[in-house]
């Protein structure tokens, strides 16, 4: 590109207008960083870009030189402005700085969008506004100074504003002010350029009457400014009154942080612990819970023989969670209600909700953080947050509570067509038992009711706490087999809900286990409900066509307990009949012993011969075994030496890194596939998905936090909770879980 000589006045106006337009884009990144921490990178990029454009236009340099200067400015000034923590004295770039700048041009966009806002400059996220504004500033300034029509310069400036919005968060910075400033500057700038254009008229008025020309020019500018101010004021006032607030859609709504529900253990595993430890503790309180409503935590539909978990089968499953948004569950039918929840001792990731949530609004100091880290599943009507709830958190639920159904309402209803994950390792005896229980059932609801009554009327209740009848926790296949096949059925909500769900699934009935809280009959319908371990329950939900998921309670009443711990069989045993002794047998006639006329052999010679043969065979066998085992011995010795080197590293961070490398090596031995050069988080995801060890992700986060922390961690901090320490000079490693893979305790 080349340019004709331009006046100093137009030069100043063009650069000022370009700077103001780009300032609108700079402001747009404020909510993403939740403060001014990014401004050195953003403002510096604008100054550098306009400077390159001005010098290039003055020297009439072509596009190749302009591009080269832009790239040079990116690498020379990018470290000081966007990545100061990688430079020497905050200014001089290092090899690490240049590497991050080179890779960041490609990867920084993804990292920004997949990080929960607000993001931090120290994580390298300031590279995005720096690169975006540097490029758009060069383009805006170059087009403004080199072309006769300034309208072309509005394109890159508008792109900068648009990308600032798309890469940001749904909550805008100051949309009315940003829009008004961009519009006023654009129109005013174009008007001035039009006035100064020499081709406005065939004959210039200034040539005839300079005084009149100056007067007309200023009158035109004043009139144009008044019109712009009036239009801006009217537009702002009208938009504030007429336009309802709607959250804007940004790239983060589509490109969200990877969320894997398998990283979180099944809440049903902690059922007995919560009942025991928080029996009378206030976990949370709910204001406005109607009578008959239940607070639900999680819906579990995937059984693997060990635990009932939330499925990760994808869309339509209990694991299909999406980021929190407004206007959810638009098709829900029932009674609308507004609930206010205040968190007490409850410190878990599963958010207590009720019904089909239409809107969930957090309040308190962590409201924005919780909103950004919360996901909701409309299929299971459950919510989860990657930031665990804590005392002092609160939120409001706008929800639709389902209509209560009875057997008469469901009399003619068929089971719903719902995709359910396939169960595995289900006790074999449940299939025949389910068929026997429902043999006389004529309708779908009759089948479910018979399964419910079989457990509720035929079993006994016990948490297995102190002073109660022994009742083991858990819901594995072995525990359910013991419950069903024992002399008496003894358990609590955990076992009975799982047993009924498994029985129903054996009959192809769409059923799932739900865990949550609900008040007893005395508290039901009161203004405030206090949730604690005593009000924690698990129940079964079955899907009926046209009615949705309907709750069933197969657990016997809590006052239905066995008389003593020596349980009696459920069926009368058959009487034992004393069998007569077997009749005496006749002695067996043996053939007579014949005399041996052979000479006795030398036993000592035979013994030594046998010993020699044994030693020879043993020596050969040991040699063969040693030869075959030699590769394994060498590998084992090499691994032991490597483990010892990692454990005795001089720096604590190196010992932590060595401990993580030892974990991934062990996981690889057990079949996990980790990619070369992957990060710890990526390795943890691969290990957790292959070996079903979700807690390894927590270990990866802790290792990254300590290795990449501001200072070298102390030996004491290198032994986190759940890890074992083998001495101050030895590396830390997690406790081995079942299956032989190291995970946190």
C-alpha cells in the first residue's frame, strides 16, 4: 500500500478517532479479567499498532514491511506487556517468553475460552487482547491514513469490538456506553473526512469568501454534533425502557471447559457416612418448600456391580450436563415455586435442587464464581458445580414442581421410551425373582407397585449405627445378593432403592436411583426445612409415558426393625429327619502274600541316584527360569533404580514431578494410554477414563499447583492429604487403591 501526502490535521484526527474506536474494544475485556490487570497489554498493543501504522504511512512502506514490523513488535514487546512473569526484570524476553509467544498465537484463544472466568494475567491470558488489538490497530491505522475514505478503517475496529464481546463473558462491561461511543466517533469522523474532502464541490466556497466558508463549516459541525448527541440520548433512553434484558451469547456458551462427570464419585457412596456423621447437623435450609416436594442431589442410572453412578453416555443420559443459563426446563409441567437455599455444613459439589429448575441465581460473595462453574442436567433435574459449596453460600431457585401421581392416575400409562445405559454385574438371582414378583401383574404400574411392596413390606430397616441391628453399608452386587438372599432383608434407603431399581431394570423398566432430602410428615409444608443426616433419603424414579419420572419408596418404615440381632428365616425350614446308620459291610478277602525270593537292593545307591537326578533337573530348571526371567529382572532393576532416583531428587518439586511420573508409569502398566508430551491434567483424564479412578484428577491439580507455584514447595507440603510420606528425603506418592493404581486417599 502507498499513500499520498496528508495534512497534519487529518493525521491527528485519524489517529485519535482510531484510538477511540479501539478503546471501545479494550473496555470489552474488563469483565473477562474482572479488573484492570490486562490494560498494560491491551493499551500497549493499541499504541504499538497505531505507531507502526503511522510510521509506515509516513515512510510509504509496503505491506510486507508492515507485516514484518507487526511480528517483530509482537515478539519484542509481547513479553513485557502480556507475559511479564516470564521475562527478566519484567522487560527482557527469555527463551520461555519467546516460546510462549510463538505457541500462544495459536493456543491462547482456546485456553482463554476453556478457563472459567475471571481469568488471570499470570496464566498468560493477556496474550489474547494483546495480539487481537495489535493486529487490528495496525489495520485500522493503516486504512485510515492511506485511504481516502475512512469507512474502510471501521471494519477492523468493528472486528476488534466484536471479538472482544465473543471472547468475553455473557455479562457485558458497559454496552450502552460502548455502543454510543463507537457510533458517535464513527459518524463524527466520517463527517469530518467528508467535509475536508476536496471533491465536495466543483468550486470551493473558501476561494470566493473565506470568512463565510469558515462560518458554514463550524455551523455544519455544530449541527451534526447536536444531531448525534440527540440521537445517542434518545437511543439510550429508548433501549433502557423498551428492550428487556437478555444475556448475550458468547463463544464460552459453546466452547466450555471439558466437563467429565466421572471425575466426581457417586454421592450414593457417601450415604451412610452422611447419616452417621451429620445426623443432627444443619447441612442447609430451604425456605418455601411445598408439602410433598423433595430436594434432590443426583439421579443415578448406571450400575457396574460396585456402585450406582451417574451415566456419562451423553445427550439424554443422567450425565448430560450443560453450563448454567436462564430459561431452563421450558417444557416442564407442574406447579411453579420459588425456593431460597442457604448452605450450612454441606460442602459437596452436588447442588440441592427441587423439581425442574427454570432459573438458579447465586447470591453472596462467591456468586459469580459459582455461576461460572455450575452445570445443569434437564434430563435428571440435577445440578453440579466444579467449585464445592461452602458455608455462607446461598441461591434462589425458580422451579417447576411435578404433579403428584397415584396408582389411579397411572393405571393405563405405559412405560416411557427412555434410553438407559446397560447394567453390568447384576446379581443373577434378581432376574428370576423379578419375574416371580410380577407374575400376576396386569399393568405397568402394577408391576412397579409389586416390586415396591415386596421390599417395603418384606424387609426391615436399619442404618447399622450404634444400638441398631447390624446392617452393612454399600450397594455392591454382593451386598444386594445378601439383602435379597439372607434370612431377613435388613438395610436402609441405599440398599432398598438400589435393589428395586435393579429388579425393575431386569424387567426392562426405565428406573433410576435418586438421592436427596425431604422432611418427615411433621415438618412437611412448614415455612423452613432443615436438611440433615436424618432427612437424607434415596428413592426410585420410574418413567411413565405422558407423566415423566414418578417417585417410589421401597424402603420399609424406620420403626420396622427386627426384634433382635439373631434373625429368623423368612420361610419355615423343613424338619430334619434323623437318617439310620449305614448297614455293616462284609470284610474283603485279600489274596495271600507270596514270598519274595529276590535279593535286597542297595537302598543307599538308589537314594543318591535319585538325589543326583533331582539336583540335575533342578539346576537345569533354575537355569531356564533364570534365562526366561532375565528380561523381567533387568526391567525390574531398572525401574527400581529409576524410582529411587525420582524419590531422592534434590528439589522437592522434582520429587513431586517424579512421583507423578511414577504414577503414570504404573497406570501405563495397567493399560492406561497416555499421550507423549501430555499435561498432567490430560494424563489424569486418560487414567481416570481407562481405569475408573476419578480421584487422580485431584492429584494432578495438586501436583501442578505445587510444581508451578511461586516458590519451591517444602517437603511437608509435598505430602498432601491422602498421600503417604516415606521420610523427609523421599518422594511422596499416593496411596494405592484397589486395582493397584495410585490415587489420593
